[in-house]
């Protein structure tokens, strides 16, 4: 009779770190690792080809790292006909087989997954097998869901805004603070781990005397755009392992959205560290001023392009923040840029995760604006004559990437103004981006993008007319529509739908302190213009 395993360590596609919490105390003599490529993760939403390829290729590279580290591994490949369709069915089958062979594990070990659905499925599989599931907290965040819960307790929606959380994070972890001593250690990971455990020293004043440099961070490019010397992020040419995955994805998911011809994402820890280093040296200095700008044909601009590596756990946010802070303190990066970037990682990224784990499963069903329109079919193809949408969608499908303002103020804004059902918008964002994992995608989409949580995450809906896109990009110049026209044949759909949104929701927001001023502009519209706007908005809805 084979000897019983002690732990079967379950590793999911977004948990690719040899030092993950699930490996604490790992003993190759008693424990095994379990990984599975399953179809359900590419089909529960219509996962784009770049997104599926990224996860599978990174998993296969991680399997090689596990083997090199001498950790026994059970790995199920998608192209093995014996592989089951879902994580839970594969795990159930494997546990039954191990039990039958007399080597069933005494316990399952798992780092907290990124998706509530997956956690429930694996818990159910463990319970069915009569096995304890040890859930370990994920150290790839500064904070735990419990920390967020403690922060949120007793606060109303206004007190739960990012700004309060972010300042508390800066204080707690001593990031970009003025009054720290010289006893800082170099190892950011150790420092952050100590701080999470409560060992951090409280600091008081923000570096530079301000918490926020947003006012400096809103530039648009001049008429010539970012210029020829715009640094391009490193590209990682697919190796044999990745090429095999690309062929598999083409064969198996060729009907799914997106293309693979530009696929060059970092897939290993070494590549992710190289990408981080290049970003901090070459693009972070100008990240701040241009973080809201859009330029056609330039998907990356000064953005980090690090979200996928962070979310796969190839990088730790502690080391990313430490690298940015070191560049600021070393005088290589202006404080406004460094702070703008750190706010995203130490602030927003942690905040949305806390919101997700403390509000699920109910959060996914919210629809505060009662939006019911179907998502336009062309979101999946990019075939639209609105230049800004065509650009953002085209680049999304080509790379699995769009930067934040394109997601929020182009594709997200259009869905919000049109009144698309939030669940459909969510399914799209979760499907198309390589960095999409539900803990981060869902709050960003439902809360920030669609105001479906009724103001928990965003103090007001992010609404704007086409004039906003006109200010941030040159796209309107090449578009058949006019951003300053709200009715008539050349009216920009964003502008028409913006006014239509105000008309539709005037009663709801009449007392809203920040939207009421926008609503007052409705007084300028006579009855005939209101009718024209509504008719054109209805035509857009019917056409979509
Ligand atoms: P940069 O703009 O250079 O920012 C640096 C880093 O900060 C990012 O890598 C990311 O880790 C973090 N970050 C920035 N903004 C946010 C944010 N709002 N929430 C959480 N982290 C943030 N991000 C994802 O990682 N996965 C998603 O599925 C996702 N879906 C989104 C959906 C919508 C509707 C919106 C508005 C935003 C979404 N974001 C998502 C947040 C953000 O757009 C991406 O993190 C960012 O565009 C990734 O590109 P980058 O690495 O070049 O980021
Ligand atoms: Fe987009 Fe409207 Fe500008 Fe055209 S005119 S690019 S649709 S904002």
C-alpha cells in the first residue's frame, strides 16, 4: 500500500510563485503540488485568446520551475483528452484515484484564490472528499480582506472612499513618508511582511507635503503626440513552451475573441523583473503627467504594463512599490509620477480586492441604475465607426490590453451611457484583458465603471460627453462624428448619450452634491432638443 500524502498543494493559474503561502513548510517527501489546465476557465466567460494563452503559458513555465525546484507535481494539460472540464471535477477525480491507491492526502492546501466562484467550487470538492482545506492568505498583497473589513467597519460609503484607505496604507507601510529614520531595511518583501503583521512604524507627513498630485498628472500630448522617442516596453518572444500554447489556443479557442500575433507578455518571474526594471527606468518618470492621455496606435504610452505579471503573482506589489519609491528618493523619478503610480498599486489594487472579498457574492449582482441594454455585439470585434471605440477595442483584441482611461472613459463610459446591463459589461471585461481576474476586474467594472454599486466605490458615475475624449486624444479629428454635437446626424454618440443619461437619471441625482451642477445644464435644453436627443439615443440603442 502506498504511503498517504500529507498535503496536496493546489496551485491555480494566478498563483505562480515558488514562495507563495501555500508552499510554507512544503516537504517534497510528504507533499505534492496539483495544477490543472481546464476548459471551464476559458469558457465560463468567452475568454479572449491572449488571456487564455497568457494563463496557460505562464502555468507551463511555472510547472518547469516547480520541477527544477524538486517539488513533486501532478499537472493536467488541456490537450490531454483525459483532463476533466473544470477544476472541481478534476480535483474530485484525482482525490478518488489517490484514495483508491491508498495515497490520498490528509489535507488540501490552497492560497486564497482570486475568484469567489473558484473558492466555493474547491471548498465543495474538499468537503465531498471529507478533507480539510487549509486556506492560506495571499502575501502578494499588502493587506488581507480582514484588514479591509476592519478599515471599513463603521464607515458609511463616504468614509469608504479610496482616499482614506490610501492615506492609511501610506502611513501603515511607511511608503513615501517624510519622517522615517535611517534604519530602513533593503528587503521590501520582509519590510512589508513585518508591516502586515503589525511591526511597521507609523509615519506621519507625506513626502513633499501632499498626499495627492493629481493636478500635475492630467496632461494631454501636443499635436505631434508622444514622439518617436517614446520608450517601448520589453517584448518577450514566445519560446517553444509558449509557441505550443499559442498553437493549442488557436486550435481549441480559435473562435474566441482576440488575436495572438502580438503575444509577447512576461511569463516568468525573471521576465517580470526585467519588465519592472525597464518600466521604472524608462517610463515611470513620465507616467504621472500622461496617465490619462490616449494616443492612437500607442497602446502602452508611459503605463507599466505590469498588471498581468502582478496578478499572476510573478511580481509582488511590495517590490513594485519599493522600486518606484527608491526611484523617487534617488531623484530619478519626479514625486508626482512616483506618487501617482504608487497610489494605483498600494491604493487602488488593495482597495478593490478588499471590496471584492468583503462584498461577494452579492456584489456581482448589483445594478443600481437598473441598466438592461445588451452589450453591443461589436465590443467583441471592434467593428464600429466611432474612432475612439474602434481604437480601444482594436488594441484590446490585439494585445489583451488597454490602459485605465481607455477602459474607464471609452469602453466603460459608452456602456454606462448606453445603459448596458452590468453583468454583461462584467463578462466582457473579465474575458478580454490578460490581467483580468475577478477580484480586480469586478469592482473596477461594476463599481468604478458602471456605478452599479450605487456609489460605494465612486462618489458619482464617471460620465462625460465626447468632449472629454476630444481633450485627451486626437481621435475625434479622424472621426465621422463631432464631439460638440449632441443631436443631428453627425452627433457624437458619447455626447448624445451623455445628455440622454442626464435626462434619464435627473430625478435620481437631483440632490447629488456633485452631479446636481451637471444636471442644471439640462435647463438649457428646450423640449424640441430633448426630443431630438432622446430619439437619437434610442436609435443608438436600437442599432447596437
Ligand atoms: P498602470 O496604469 O501603469 O498602473 C500600474 C498598476 O497599478 C497596474 O499594473 C495595476 O496593478 C495597478 N492598478 C492601476 N489601476 C488599478 C485599479 N483601478 N484597480 C486595481 N489595480 C490598479 N486591472 C487589472 O489588473 N485587472 C482587471 O481585470 C482590470 N479591469 C478593469 C476594468 C475597468 C472597467 C477599469 C476601469 C479598470 C480595470 N483595471 C483592471 C484597472 C486598470 O485599468 C489596470 O490595472 C491597468 O490598466 C493595467 O495596466 P498597467 O499595468 O499598464 O497599469
Ligand atoms: Fe469618439 Fe465621439 Fe470623438 Fe468620435 S467624436 S472619436 S465617437 S468621442
